């Protein structure tokens, strides 16, 4: 399937237009199609996604009209992960869903700016990277791409809920302490890491200043891809205890 894409400069123009209360001019967007095949993803298909999406989002927006409280972020983002992953993984291949230009289009242009408005509610500080205003090297920082990536990395058909681990952990944990780290590429290690955080209830400082540096130092020298879940869990606990 072909899918719409938006490059960085037109994305910046469109973001600024919407921030000024204007609709971006279609002629200035230079939207182009990537992918292959006769079918093409359009706003018509996105409306199907939007209906499922709104079923999740609307109750939160009604309760918190100005912005989502940080205390609700983990619960909310877990629901978004499942919605994004399940819908888009059924209609687009991995190479399309790894394309930052597609997520820019979705976040800023599609559905008459609905998702731009949603992200403004979710991130009232207006950090543009959440909309895809970023180079490819920072693609994992983009909100919708990150939601899909969590599902893609952690989907496990052997579990009762295949997305159980994709829905664990808050947005800050995923963004800073998993996707930016070398060990974030290994599913069993991430499972053990998320379970450890859930069991130990570590403070932000303890996680950031003790456990993560210890894990980063070890993974820089050691190989973990061959480790089982239990071996990963033991390693994480030992490294944490050594740093106390």
C-alpha cells in the first residue's frame, strides 16, 4: 500500500500555521506518496482509526480539558499504544511504519488537523518533536511513532495479552530509559527491566542516577542478546544492588 508522507520543512510550515490558528495551504505541503501497490492510504482510512482513537481519548479530554495530568500519562499512553499498533500494523508494512515522514503527515496534516490538536492537548508545552518535527535520528522521540514502536518491539504472541509489556511503563521510561538505550533492542531484557521497575517502585532519581548508568556501563562491554528472561532479571537486580 502507498502512504502519504510529509518532509521536515513543509511540516514546520504546517505546524506553525496551525499554531497561528490557520489551516496550512495544501500547495505548500508537498505531500507525496511512498510505498508500493495500487491501494493508497488516505484520510478515509484514517477516519476509521480516528473513531477508535476518540473512544479512548474523549473521556480523558472531558475529565481533563486543559491537559492530561502527569499522574495519568502512563495509563493513557498504554491505551494509545494498543490502538496505534493494532490499527496501523494491519494495514501498513514495517518499512512504512518506520518512516518518520508518514508519522509527520498523520500528526500534523491528516484528519483536518485533529491529531495536531490532540497532541497540543497531550503536550501543551508545544515541544515540536512530538509531532515529528525532528531529523530521522530522533524518530523514536515522536509520539505516534513511539507508540507503534513499543508494540512492534514488545508484541509477544505467546502471552495472553500479546501487548502486555508494550503497555507497561510510562512515557518517560520508554523514551529515556528504553528506546535510547542499547538494551532497549532486546525484548527479554526490556521485559525483565519493566517487571523490575514495577516490583521495586524505584524513584526517578534512583532509576536515572543509579540503575540506568549501571545498565549502560554493563551493556557497553557485555552481550545480553543471548540471555534468558530470568538471566536478564538476575543481572538487573545484581547491578542495581551493587550500586546501592
